[in-house]
């Protein structure tokens, strides 16, 4: 059995981002129970040189739209990074889910052999679509998703491994 490029991208992103929405529900409940503004989580970080939670969500959702767009050979939508509340982050996450699931599977699958160039400040990195998704796009996305989870967990939100993985 082989997996398609679409099968290992869009549905995986949808699942992880849907889980992230549930983390935010638990974070909001945690803050409400303890009597503080849930938007205080947005600036959480582990180290001074680390992105805060808001930026982690923005980068994760940018990774989704960038991956799907590059594989499909289409221009990625541009979203300003202006979220200031948990609800605004939720809306961005939903927008990323909707975008990932709106791109036809056949277009994403056609990107498996596509040459993909990822511009970075240190110079472009070149991949095939398959290598891009397996060695860069998925690891990058899950890194930022894990940081959101860890920041909320560190802030006292009762999250466990199954919250990260989601229901089977």
C-alpha cells in the first residue's frame, strides 16, 4: 500500500489543527475557572528568543497553506499576522483547515515529483514534492504545533498525550 501526497498532508493538517482548537477550548476553560483572561496565554514562551504562542500558531498555519500550495502548484493565500485574541487564533486555524481541505487531492498528489524551491534568508533549499513534505513541511508544522501544546501545558492547561494526538 502506498500513501498519496494528499493523504499525508491535508488530512494530517486538518486533524492536528482540529486538535489545536480543542486545546484552546481547554485553555479558555482553565483560565475562566481560575479567573484570568485566556488571552494571557498568547504571549507565553519558554525562552526570550522563542516565538510566543501567537506566532507559533501563525507559523503553523502558514506552514499548512505553504505546503498545500507548493504541492498543488498554486499561489498561497496571504494572511496578515494580526491575531490578538484566542478567538482570532481560532478563526485563523479554521481558515487553514478550510484552505487545506479545499485544494483538490489530485492537485496535491501531482506535486509529489514537482521541483519545490523554498526561499530562506540563508539561500533557497530545493526539494522534490515528496522530500519537501516528508523532510521539511510536516516536521516544521509539527514542531510549531508541539510548541503550542507545550506552552499551554506549561501554563497549567490540563492536556495529555491524547489531546495532542486526538481521538482515533
